[in-house]
C-alpha cells in the first residue's frame, strides 16, 4: 500500500523530455524541417500572449450568437432528411432486418429528440434568450416531425399500416343465415 | 417472352408438392385386394417350369385374376377383367402362361408377371365363357410349347371352341344347336368330352348328355345320355364334372342329398352310393386331383348342420368300377378338405377351425396333424374352402400349407399350425365408408361446448373442475412417460388399438368404418397402415336381411347402417363393433343449428323439393323442376363440416374480394340425353332460388359427371361426346368461384349486415343478391370418376381437389392454385397477380406426376374418396374405398406444424445436454477468476492508466 504514494523514479527519457536541450542559435541558412515548430522563446511567448487578449463580447452579442447556434441545431434534422429518404428508398419495401432497424431509428430519433428538447437547448437558455428560442424550438419539433413522416411513409410503403380492407378482414364475420337447409339423406 | 413463360410456369409449380420419398409407404397404405377367391379356380402352381417356388393363383368372385406370393401374402400381379359370375382360370402343366376366361374375354397371362400374352373376345354379345380347360395331351403326346385351351361358350352363342395356346386364334368351333344347356367340358388324353343338360320339353329332370369330340377337328365322335332325370333339376345338382384327370368323373346328387351317383366319363355305367350319415346333409362336395398322372382316387365331403365327414373312393380303371376305400370320421363343427398331389400320390388335407390333418388317399391313417394357433383376424370364423400343398417324406407329412377362405371373408394361409398371413378379401366389395367419431373425443368436445356457452367465471370453474377430474389419469400418464419418450426418440413400431387412437396427439389415427356388399362391417385404423381394428358380420344382428348395398352414416360414438333389406337402421358402436339398441336421437343432428330454421330437401320423383322441417310429412317449401327434356341426375351440397378461415380473398393490392359463403348452396346436375347437354344449376336450398346456371353441349351423358362443393367454389367434370359435337372426344374440368360482388372491397347488395335470410328477403332483393360467378374450364387428359376436396381443422390450409382417375388407376390431388378461376387469360400475370400465386391460364391441365397421391400403388375400382381433418391444421386424411382400399394423408400447404422426419431429436437432446454440462463447467471457472481479482490489482491498473495519461500530455504539449 505504501508503494502507492511514491511513484517510481521517472525514466531517463522522461527527464530528457522535461528538460529539452537549449535551443541553439538558429542558423538562418538551414530551414526547419517540415512540420517542426520551434519552441517559442520567452520573448516570443510574451508577444503572443499579448496578442491573444482581446476584448470581451457584450451579453447582447453572446445572445445573438446563441440564437444563431440554436437555429443551426434546429435545422440540423432537416438537413439529414434527404440522406435518410435516399437510404429508405434504397432499402426497398421488403421486410428485412436492416430496413426494419432503419425504420426503427427513424421513429426513435425524432421522438427522443422532442423528449429531450429542453436539454438540447439548455446551453442557449437564459432569461433573455428564452423568448426568442420558442420559434427555434417549434422549428426543431417540426423538423423532427418531418423525419417521423418519412418513417410513416416508409412503413406504409412496406405495407405495415392497416389502411386497407384486408387488414381488418379477420374482424369481419361471416353472415348468419336464418335458415339452414340440408339434404334429407344427412338426417 | 420465353423467360416470362418459364417464370410464370415456375411460379405456378413452386407450391406444388409431391409425396415425399421418405413419406411414401409410411404415411400411406394400400390394400390391393382380389376379392373372394373361387374354389375351383384357386391353385398353387409354379409360374414357369424351372421355378423353385410356386405362386398362388386365383380368380375372384368379382372377376379379378391374380397371383399371390404364398410366403407373405403379397400380391404379385392382378388383372381385373370385369365383374362376371362366370370366371375361370386354368394352368397347363409346365407352362409359363395362365389362361383365364371371364365373361366374354379369354386372356392368356404370363404367369410370373401378369403380362397379357394374348386376348380373344367372344364375338357374339351376351355370350360368356362357361368352362375352360387346357388340352394337356393330344393323342397321348404332350405338346411342350403352348397348350391349347378348350372353351365352352354359353349364352347368346353356344358351343365349344379350341383356342390356340400361342396366339389366341380360334382353331375350330362346334356350335351347339340342339337346345341343350352347355354345362362343362372335360379333356382326356385322347378325347374331349362335352357335357350338357338335355331337358325334356315337358319339364321334369334333365338328362346328362355326354358327347365326345375329336380334339383335332372338333367333330362330334359319339354321344350318349345318362339317365339322371330323377336327380338333376338344376345345374347345382351336379357335383363334379372331372377336370383333367386321367379318369374324368361325373358326379351328381339329388335334391335331398341322399344319394350320390358317379359316372366315369366315357362309360355308361353309373355307380350309386347312399349318403352314410343319418342326419340331413346340407352340401356334398367332391374333391379329386386334377393331374393327369395321379391316382384315380377322390374324396366326397358331406356337410351337415352340425358337422362334416368324408368318404374316399377309388376308381378301378381297368374294370371301370368305383369302390369306397375308407371313410373319415365325422367331426363337430365346420371344416373343409383340400386335395394335393405328389407325383402320383394323392393326399387329402382336412382343415377344421382348430386342426389340420393330412391323410393319404390310399389308407385312412393320419400322416400329419397340426393344431391351429388362433389368430385375432380369424376369431369365430370357420374354413369355407381351401387348396393345399403337402410335403411328404417317408410316408409322413412333414409340412402342409393351405390357402383357406374363412367364413368372415379372410383369405389366410395356414402353414402347418401357423396362420402365415391373411388377406381381408371381403373388403373388396366395400360400398360405403365413413370416418367414425369416437365417443371420448366427443365428450371433450361436448365439455368445451358447455364452457363456450357459460359466462367467464362459470366456465373457468367448470374448466378447473374438468382439469381436476383429468388428474385421475395422471399416474397412468406418468407410468407411460418413459416408454413414450423412448418411443419418440427411437421411433415406435407399436400395435394400434382403440386406446392408441384415443391418445393420438396428431390425430392421424382415425377409424374408418366400412360396409361391404355381403353385409360385413369393418373398422380400419388409417394411421396404422389400415389395420383392421374390428370386423363383424351384420347378419348376426339381422339374420333375415340380405344386404346388397349398405350405406353408413357416422354419429357420436356409433354408425348407422341402412340397407333396402333392413326394415329399421342398425346401430353399431364404432369402437367395439357391438350393437346399440337404444339411441339418443337428440345428439344425432349432422349440423348444429343456432336459432336457425331447418329446411330439408330431397330428390323426389325427379324433382328437388325443399321441406319445412325434418319430418317426412313436412310441408313443401319449394320445388325445383328441371326444364323439359332434362332430368336431374344428382345434387351436391356443401359439406356439413366446412370451416372457412377467411371470408374474403386478399388481392395483390391488399384489397378484398368477398367470398359468397352460403351454407345452403346446392349444385344440381341435370342431363338432357337426346340433346347431349348437361346443365348445372346452383340453388339456394333454403328458398329454392336459382342463383346461377350453366349448360354444356356435346356431352356424353352416359359417362359420370362428378361434382364437388367446398367453401365458395365448386367444380365438376364431364366427357365431351365425339359423335355429336364433331369436336374431339375429351374430358373437361370446370371450376367456378362465387363472390359477393365483382368489385373488390365491396360486400355486395347485402352490405355489411351480419345476418341474412333468403326466405324472408329484405328490401334489397332480386337479381342483385346473386353471387358473382367466375368460371374457368380446363381440358384434362383423363376421365374423372369421383372428386372431393381435402378438409382441415380450421380451413386455413389451402385446399386440394382430389380426383379419382379410373383409367390410370390413380388418385390425384390437384392444388387449388392451379385451378383458380382468376388466372389471367391471354396475358401474362401482373406483379400483383403473381404475388397472389396466379399463373397465366392454360387450357390444358396435365396431371403432374407429383400430384399422384398413390405413387407406385395401383388403386383399382375406387368407388369413393372420403377426407377428414386430422389433429393438426396442415394435414388432411384421405381414404379411398372400392375394390381396393387406399389411405394417405396430404398437406396441401406442407406440414408446417409438424416436425419433419429429418429433425434429429437425439441430436437436439445431446446438444442441449452438452451445453448444460458446458455451462456447469464454465460457470465456477468464471466466478473463481472474478473472486481472485483483488483491490491491489485494480489500483495497479489505475496507476498504469495515470502514468500513461501523464506521458500523453507530455507528448502533446
């Protein structure tokens, strides 16, 4: 148990790695090998840090950005739609394990997405943006409904929707005849 | 195009099924019957001179000539020559041809395989072969090649003919013009004797006239009369007119069987013997050897009401005298005698119900005696006639075998003391057959019915009570379990009993009750290769009746027998074959009525009449009379048990064509003989309304027009008459389907109303309520004599039309898809039609060899085919009866609910056991490994991961 507290002494190569050799003054005539970025000198580091400090955006700007991001998210399912439709078309109308799986995901994704609506838009939610997020959310739901519609279309094409007379045939009964006639010889 | 045709053909044939090779001979059985053998034409003989084993040849009472292997009773060959009372069969010594004469046909068969060598028909209609003899020797010289046959013709043409043994050509004919009744012919090495009955004009007895003919020319050489007028009144008084012995005999007796007169043919002397028994003799039978070289000894058998005895006579050839040698003691009970020869010696075999004894013709000492072992098939039966073969060594019989016809119609071979085999030949005249419903099944059905009518709680209580009551069978069931499991794994070959039939899970064991012309009743287990479970003679219940065509009807636990000679129907228990005296009439309705009005209909004086109620005196509700010139030939109703799984037909586009399902439909066939026309009328038998009619012209009305009705479709078949229509003679099969409306998704004028009446119509009546009929007709290669439809439990399985083809002796199951009237005509089927399984209409249906249910069997003389549901939905039981009996089971949509034979139960059990053992082994191993993982291991693992992460961060920064 005591061994846990003390890690073993680091190997030589780790030490080497931690204390890289001092950069030699660069001979300008020799270019750096491709892909090699020389470690920055202290001065250079200072310059670069000075450059990265920019002015903080205002909350108004952040909110606009958030709404923009939210719109992007809301439209995303619609973008997948043509791809999905093509996939559905390609799998055909036969009942196979792949097409059934695809149809299942087609149904599951929008439903789950709608259920997780608040969670999805939580990063963009704050008292100022919440009002502006409503149309975004509606769009998101609509896009998912489009996906669901694609699923229903597919299921119907596969003949799984009970829309025809033959689907309800088993519940239709034979007529009862109020008379029964039999040949005499059967008696 | 060709590809399309091939594809549609493949689509059409794909669902077609055949009898599988491993199922053949297992699921089906065939009793190839000959009929009751005739005594004088039954004999053992070698099929060819060099043969070691002999066959048993016979001609039966229904005119079938056949050969049976005496070892196992298997049929070697047979040839039905048509029913005729005059049937003869003779075999020349050392020949390979057997000559039979039935009716007006004289046929020579190859003795070993039954192939026809030649056939000659008597030219004059109405004449029949009265007797047939082989000319063994001609002027004392044996013709080794082909021995000629001498035939005696009676009827429209009378005379004697000599038929060439090689070709069947008639060599000469002696015409009988004297008006004598031809009786028999007998040949001797030098002459042919022709015996006829000369009746005086003024009545009284007949004289026997014996004419000797020249074998070469057929000219009459000599003729003399024997004064027999005191005794002979009919042909039956003549006992024997000696077939081919060196000394042909002629024996006759008087009406009272008091005196026996014997004449040696060729001489005029008559020896007279008095019957030795004091009590009245019922029958005298003379047994003599029919070999040329055997001793001239014969045996006379006297049968009385209580017993039988016999006397042996010797003929002295030099002095032409007949003397009694010895007599055999009288025995109680029935028995019979048979003659056999070995070289010149003659032996007589006496067969009684419990014993077989052999005596030599020379002395009365018994040289062989065997006590008969009983057999269940022959219980209570006595021997009627027999033929036998005896092996004699050192003056004692070492073996004897006899083919014995028993009084219960079993033809059995008695080998020493054993019954080697028995053939149920009495079944060859089966006139009616029904599926018996067993009482036990019925009670369960009844209980279920009770539960169905109660409310939920009461039904549940009833059910629990029933299960508790069932527990009493539990110990027995538990006891049987090991044997059942073992039997399941290894495959059982058990004997079938009534018990088996009642505890049959698949319902393949079903009883069929058969009635024969002779008044026999038998029950066969169809699932156990047609084993006879019980058989009875109906005369024991109705001694005065002479049965001609008994018809059967099955009720719960019993069958009802009706016959013209019976005053009241007989009721027989279907499980035991015992008579039921009192009958519960309430449980015997063939259909269950649910608040329905019962209407009965019947064919009365050529008119179909409907009556309001089951009583014979009920009021006439409607009458259907065929148009003038037509006569109603038959009618076919929908079967009482015809379950329909779906009330509509689903089309390829998932729309529905609604079936016209009316339980009261009846198909009436009417014939107009002069117009060569057949009319088919579809009636609603509740109202008598005509729903559909169709007429076919140029029909041969003398041929059978079978029809059948099932669900919403019917079919019939007829023969096209070549002479009247100018078209080629052919056979047609017509199939029609009835729908409520021609439009899909439409329930017709009655709409969605759940009840309907044709007698009390609603406002939507008239033409509109008629069904929409789709028909298609097909040319078929053979005539159909009978057709029926398979039946299954729920009606889910597709149906098969089962047709009997008498020309090819086969039974064919035509799949319903092939004869679907919705097959597109003149165009390829669309994709949707293809998905329905419809192929392009072809006008000709060839019976695919795969459809033949009988495969290698030849089923001859089928009168009817009955079908029944089995315990599983996929399978229907089929039973064909007539001269032959054939049973099988068919699965039109394949046996989808039964494990196939290829399923290896042992392998499955072993696999499961191996997996179980594997789990037992592996489970502790895994848990051991998990237990040994300590915290240290887990921490060490974590540490390693931390180090790796550190390195990674170093590497990337």
